[in-house]
């Protein structure tokens, strides 16, 4: 394996593990810089105690109710009318008590669920300490950074010169962050999508065409809700969400599903448009294609057994690396630190390509193992050969997101005669140069 990775079964963030391994859970949450970790975990443990006690009271009340109910017929048969009436009154009291306890139990279960949804996944032991992107660890670099002239143009100027992308027209039609691709710019988009999908198919991924809107259950299943609710476009009238990534609908294919062990791993790939509000990002590297509200992306998703998931993660990292190599782009692979890793991920590797005219690294892919975190929410399980039901592990990766790939391709391949198309893309584009 290229990276030191192993599965640690105790990392599974379930209620059982929280109760049995409180300190280890708290320490893991500290690594992710989760505010008030001790307070939240202790609240979960206390709520579970109250839930269990209420369940016990309810079970006792129902048992007494059933016991007395069985006696009523016998008392009537014996002519003991007054005792039978007293028993009926007692049953009614237990019935009322059971209703109150049932309502109380439902409330505790809702409170417990809501509190658990606020807790992020625990990080893998190899996740570095750190708070920001500056603390991420560079695992490997590749490719050659081109030596560009001082007057090299950024992609937004190249897009205007060659009439590839109209940012202003997108503003007119919709708003900022919704560009209109034109001519060879549109053909380049289509070429990249088809190239990525063909590569995925050749690597054994089943192509999926998913919906672009999902319900709230799907959002909760993969962890976009409640963590990223403000980052998603919400269709209020129907209570549906525009997808921020194909990860959401594709992974939710396996919600409430029990797979056979022999069918694992499941490997799926999907192209989709992606929609992100990017709230709070205004003014942060928003020129051109650097940050959009709508963009195209091919996503790969895996459902796997726990003991094999880190081998799968390593394979996915190598797969994305190979895509970038075929596009002839300089890149680096980062292992994200605790403060920069996502809410749902146990371990994430980011891919960045170098943008020659902007002279900066641009993130183009994240490849993550969520271990059983999403599967626990989704109730995505598999049955072992011995007949035991276990939670799956879920993984996904961008393979790839188009905007910053296009930005780097335009900037890095500009020449006095036009923009060169990488050899791997020429059959898909139908042209070798943008001029």
C-alpha cells in the first residue's frame, strides 16, 4: 500500500461505542476540534440513561396492564363483579400511564437522535494534528510545474480571449457562480466528463445516472444534514435539496439495504451537476472557475467490508492520481489534518493541481473513508457467510471535479499559438488545440 492505513474497529461511532469508550471518543473529537466534546458526549450518555429507564418503566406498566387484563374475564366468570370493575379501573390507569411513558420515550429518542446527529465522525489514528489547511501533510507530489512567461494569462482571461466561458452572461441569467460554457469550452466540459466516466468503467465502476435533487432522509443519511444545511440549495415547497455532490444520491442507493458479503465491494460512478451555495466564501478566491455555485463532477463511491476498506481507499487514491497524470498536470496529495477534515470523514486525501498563471495550488479532488459513520445512519449492512449482520464501510472520491481542472489545463497549456489539449483528451475533444 502507498499509505500506512489500517482499520481500527473501535473507531466506529455508535451509541454503544460512545457509552463503552467515552474517553477515546472524546479524544477523537478533540482531534477534530469539535467544540464542547465532553459536554455533548455526556449529554448523549445521560439521555440514553433516561431513555433506558423510561423504557423499563414502560415495559413494567405494560406487563402489569396485561396481567390485570387477563384476570378480568376470570373475575366476571366467578361472579366477582365489583373486583372486575376495580380491575378495569386499574387497567385504565396503567393504560394512561403507558401512554404518558410512551410519549416520554419518543421524546427521549428524538432528543438522543438529534444530539447524535451533531457529533462528527471520529478521525483515523493517522490523521495529523492541526487546525487549518496549513497543517495538512503532503504525502506525495508528481508531474512537472511548467515554466511560464511572466505575461502568462489566468484562465478567466484565456476564457475571454478564446470565447470559451462567459461569466457575465451567467450573472445575467442566474447570478455569480453560474458560468455559461461556449464552443470549445463546452466541448472540453463534455470531453472531460466522458473521459472520466470511461476511465471509471474501465476500472470496474458501474455507471449511475442519479437524481439531482434528494429528500431530507438522504441528506441525513450521508451527513450533509444537519452539518451542511446552509450550504445546500433548498426547494422549500417540496422539502427537497439540490445535490452538492453525486455522493449523496449514489450512497443512498444502499439506505436500508442488507448486502450479501459476496457482492462487496460495490463500485459505482456517477456524473452530475453539483450545486453549492458556498455561504461565507464571498471574496475568497472567487475569480473565474475557482469557486462556483454550479459545476460538473464525476464521483466514485464504494461500499465495502470494514477489513478491506482501507485497501479500497488506497486503490481509489491511486486511481485519482492516475487520472491527473493522464491529464499531464502537476499535483500534490495531502493527508488532511483533524481541523480540516470533513464532518463525516475518518480519513481524507485531497488532490491539488498547480495553476501556473495564478501560481497557486487548486483542490480538485477529495478521497475519503467514512468507515461505518454513514452506514450507521443509512442502515447500510451486509450479511457475512456465517449469517451475521454487520455495518458496511462507505468511501467516495471526486474523479474528478471539472472547474479547477479546466482552470489548470487552460493556464498550464497556453502557448503563443493557442491552448494545447492533453493527448488523452484529444479523442474526446475532437481537436488538439484551442485557437
